[in-house]
């Protein structure tokens, strides 16, 4: 913990997105002791026009039209977080790598660096660190001349496994990691993939807002409307329902093999794959859409077991899922596909499936595994994986490096 240092935190994930993110969770934890300048990912001019009617754009349109950054009002965030929306940028990801891309990239990058410099000037920042969370498209690290004590890059996923980010993101991220003073990765596999780029690379796993999810066992939460009339056991998944991670074929098999149960899927629907697999047509499947993190405990309260039905592929091999600690904090029994080294590290408290048939067979076993002692052990494990614990790990790594810098800066006698 270094209460005398400010944090300039530039993230791919906006503070005002309806769903929680790794960077916002870190920012809220940092803000208990440090002032945090949380910089949203910029809108491109294309985003600005296509999303013009959205409240997030309407609230900022005056400054965005004029090419100015905006300091946002953040009623639901700690006072120590100053949120910033940078100016619009030119959309360039569609371009091939070459002269035009490079020229426009430099223009965008200078625009964002100028916005960060304005924050430094407006608040007279002297003692600060810079963190870029998974946004190498702009300002992967800061030039030394801008005065950051350290430039830190935070990698939370494998950019090579999604077409959009792989186009330019992987190359830019490798540059950012190589040039950073410190790099953090969220999974064991990401460490294997990235640590050769920078000897100062460390694993900093995801965590969970434990207090939110412990409400599942501590309070008599009301049954949500979507499952008000459900009389069967409920098996559920909560998370981003996208085609890259979620094994929709497995979900369909689960629903068809366990017709005496209800499959509850909670999360934003980011593709039509659930329709392609007919999940929306099955009578024992409920899709709720996305929910605010504070609403999730009341759904978990009525789940008889929780699922992590991820595909086993190169992308998921690098995933440390946020939801594992959320499920465990809620005391739920968990079944997961064996997709990564990190999920296998939870083997003492969860059931790991070798394949689809094994996953389906484990469901009745998981539903039966909800004795008070089992619930208590799950919660105890989750309590070791809080954002408070992660930020403490962060400072354990960063503080000695800050001390070394201060020692180097002291004039010799």
C-alpha cells in the first residue's frame, strides 16, 4: 500500500459499462487508499455516430464534438476515483498494417497521450504510476518524459484468439509488455505466452467482490421474477454468453439430458449461437440477459449447482474466470470443463469434467454436494481470492521497484 501515490488507469473497459470488469474492480480497491484517474477507452468517430442516442454519448457529446476530454460525474463510485472520457479517435482497426495504419495510429496515440498529459497538468500530478489494462491500441506505456514512476501493462486475455483484437492488438500488446516497467497477467498460460517479452512479468489472478456474493448464504433473498414459478432443481451459468468461450453444444446436451431440471443462463447475449443451437426453443432453458453484479446473488441463491461450460481451446487455456470465486463465495457447488491450468487449481473444491458426457454425469453429484461443511469450505477458499488480496499482491511487487526508483533519483553526496 502506497497512499501517497496517484494511479492513472487507462482501460479497455468503461467505468459506466453496465457490467463489472477487472479494471473497475481494481480501481475501486485502489481507491480505498489512492487517488485513481480512470480513463475510459475512447470512442471512435464511427462509435460516436452509431451510438449517438445512447445516454453515455449524449452526456458527453458537447466535449466529444469539440475534441475535448471530459471529467465525468460518478455517483456510484468512490470519491477517490476521477473518471475521464478522452476525445474521439479515428477508426483504424479495419486497415491492414502499413503506411496508412501506422500514420493514423500515431495520430490517435498522440491524441490520447495529450489527454493523459492534460490530466497530469490539471491535477499537478507529481508522484504517480500508469497502468494500461488490456488496451494496447493507445498509450500502451507512457513516454518517460511524462513523469510516471512506473508504466505497467495488465494483460487479462489472449488477443490472438479473437479476430478483431488479433488483427493489430497482439502485435501492439507485445510491444507494450516489452516496453513496460512491469507487466501483469491474469493466468498461468498467459505467463507462459508473455513472460519471454519482459523479465518483470508477474501473475496477478482475477478475484471477486466476495461480500456481494456471500449475501447468497447470509440473507433471505427473494426469488427473481424469471424463476418465480420454477419447481425443478436449477442448474445455472452466469457470465458473458459469447461464442468464443461458451460451449453451446454442451449447454444443449445438458438441457436435453436433464429435462427434470431448469437450465438458467444469466448474462449478455453477444452472439446468436444460442439460437443456432436451439436453446431459446427448449422448455427447460431460461435466458435472462445481462444483470447488474448486485442482482446476481438472488439468482445464485436458488441455483442447486453452478456451471462453467467453457470450450476447451487456445483462448480458454489463458482464462482465469472471475465467476469461479463468485460461485464459491456464494457457497455453490461447481462443475467446470477442464479448460485451463488455473481452473484445475480449484480441483479440491469443484468438479472437473473431462468431456461432454462426463459433465452431464456430474450434475446430479454436484446437486447433492451442498452439505454445510462443503459450503463453508467453498466460502473459505473464495475469501483468499478477494480484490483486497490482489491489490496487496500488486503492491508487494510494485513497492520495491518504486523504492529503487526513489533511491536512484536521490542526488549522490
